[in-house]
C-alpha cells in the first residue's frame, strides 16, 4: 500500500495508475482535512464488490435459517407447471 499526497499523484498520475494496475498496488491519496481517497485497479475493485455482495447474501441466508429455526417459517403448496405450454 502506498500513500502519496495530492500534488505528487497529480504530477505522476500515469506511474501510480500503472502501480495500481500492473502491481496490484493500493494507492492512498492524502488530502487536506483527511478527505483521502483510494486508487486501485478495476480488477481489485470488482473483487471487493463481489466479496461484499457474497457477504450480504450469506447474511441473508443466515437470517432466513435463524427464522426457520425460531419456527417463523411458512409452508406453501408447490405450483404445478404444465409442460405443454
């Protein structure tokens, strides 16, 4: 992980973009009043978003299992589908 100030990254943006994409480096851009931002590759961003979605989905499953265990489930009849349609 690299930390650079705004002026440095502005003057060397290509080099830091290459660090993020080619070397899978995370670059923290430090700014006044701690309004920092992070530069990372799209691949790394997509991995993080996928992991977050998976965590949300697993949490939803856990809540559903907990509800069933607490006796809050409901039983429904299956809908029959006509194969000729």
